[in-house]
C-alpha cells in the first residue's frame, strides 16, 4: 500500500494474510481519552509512541475530531468541507466548524477526503479457517474499510469458530454470508468450490444457522462455477440455495463467473436484494452478448432489483466488460474486492484501489464512493447504522490523500486502466477511534 509514484506506471495492492516481515506491530496513537477498541478485541502490550505531528489532544468533550477535511457522503448528498466529531463510538456532530478545544483528540484533515468507512461486500476473512482467507485488519483498515462481509468461507458445520473466535479478535466489523455447502471453502484449494457432491448441502441446518445468528449472517452464498459444481448438478444446487435463503429470510449471493449453466437460468432464481457477484467478469456466459450489448435478461434482473456486485478478485473483472457496461448505463451497484490470498501470478486490489479504478473508468467519484458505502449498507439493510457519517451513525470513517499522477490498474486479460487520481489511505476511524494511520495499525487482534 505504501509504494511511491516515480513518474512511471504504478500497480498496487496485494492481499496479505499474516504479519509481513518488518510489520511494525500494533501501536497506540492516543495518550488520552477512552480506550480506542471494544472490550471484545484482544490487546497487545508494549506499544511504541510514534510521532504525532498533526494530531493534538486537548481536554474536552468529543472523543475525536476530524477537522478541515472535505466530506464526501453520498447518503447525505454532501461533498464539501466539514468537521466531523465522534463520541461514544458514534458520529456526534457534523458542521462547517467545530472548535478543536471541544475534542480530546483532533486530527488535521485539511486537504484530505473524508468518507464514511467503506463496506467490502465480498471478501474472505475466516483467517486460519480456510487456506485462502486474509487477516481483515491488515487488508480492510489499510484501505479505509471498516466493515467486511465474508462471502461463504464457512458453512453450517464449521461457522462456529469463525463467529466465536476469529471475527471477534479483529477490530474490523465482520459480517457474513453462509455457504450452502456445509463446510464452506475449507477444502477450496483442493476440491474447488465444494459442491461436487450435493449431499454436502443441508438446507434446514443452513437456514437455521442464519436464523439463529441475526446481525451476523445476512444470507446464503452459492458458487456457480465450473470447478465448484457440475453442469448437471448446477440447477439443483441453485434450487437448494434459493430454498435455504427463502427459509431463513436472507439474501442469496451467487458467484456468476465461469458458470456451468447459462447466466439467464441462474438469474431466474434471483430476486430483489439478491446479489450477483463477479458480475463484470470476462468469461463465457457473461453480462454482454456477442455484440457487447447488455443481455436483456441481465437488464431485466437489474431492473427488478438484483444487485450487480463487482467482486473483483484477480480474475473476475474484465476491464473491457466493465467499460462497456458503464457506457451502457449498467455500473456496479456495489464495489467489492473478493479479497483472498491469491495464487501465484495474480494480484488482488483493495477497496481504495477499486474505487480509484472505477473512477478512472468513468464513474463519478460520488458514485464510486457510494458503491462502497451507502449502497452496500442498503443491500445489508444496515443503512440506519452504516454507510454514512450523519450524526448517530456508527463512528466509522476513512480519510484519504487524493494523490495525483499516472496510475495503472491491470486485469488478468492484460487490459489496463489508467487514471490520474488515487485514493491513498491516510487514516481509518473505527468505532470512533483511530484504527489505522499512515501505514500502521494502531491496535490489532492476535489471530
């Protein structure tokens, strides 16, 4: 994340899963005020005290004040200079001028872009539970992401450790979709997507897991991919996943890249609020026809409320497909990473790069930020809590430097996108306290 631009091409952001060589550990930036992490987060000791050149800590009422930044909050229709104050883990005030002596900790955000904390609707965060899941605090907070949604890493037989041990040990807010396969992606790198034998599916137990864990599970994930399910089993797998989602009252998230059956057949199972992830892939059975026009079944699905999610990953977004879709009025409803540990030769971009990339492709900055904030909050039904910095909302924010230069983002088809602006994460606020600042985590769970 910290590569400098030297005038040439820059290609950035690769997922990591554990503490890299030279990792600076967890640091406490504040010396006054309340503890910056919830009690459920494990603490590490012996924090260093780095230089605090643009943060002050006067004695006053608000816990934290971001002062002088440009707030871009699509949910409120704000793109203007604002001060944002946090108290008790919530947004307490937003105004053109909040005196700094009213806050215990003040961050000088002048010249920087402030957004609500990003929401990554598709990632893999069951760190230690699958061979490809990443550590969320390193790969979310570093990009301004304060909420990550795990897309089916666990199933009804192995989600307990994810819920009880792995997710609570992170500072990032972590939510999930449950995999229709009972063991999720535990054997993904060995057996593909795990639906080669449909006896692995238990509709009742899957639905019960979602119903018994409200606020943690938001629906059911199924992978419609050639290496995950045979074409003769794919319709039945879709039927079972649909049944589980209906039974629990959740959303259905469907992997639609490299599908074993025609895409229109898959979309027939999907309704308002369901999520077609990897929608902008360049594989067969994509959203475009042979004349590069949006397929009528895809347009109809979008119009009835099916969410077209990016789910970028390393191979699931084709630049030319995305460019054509944008030109035809079908942008991604939500921008997400599908963050995971990639195989050799692949790169997986983090959320700040994907917002930057799609801004370079032609989305307005407001629309690109909305696709990573207010829109995924609406998809999850959490728009009253997340995706905005209105007073009373969760105290999650991202502060970016808008770097100017020549930036290049690639896909696996060797297409590239060139842009002149990139969002570089300066600081991430989670639960009303600084969680990431200039390349360093302030505190992180031990998992």
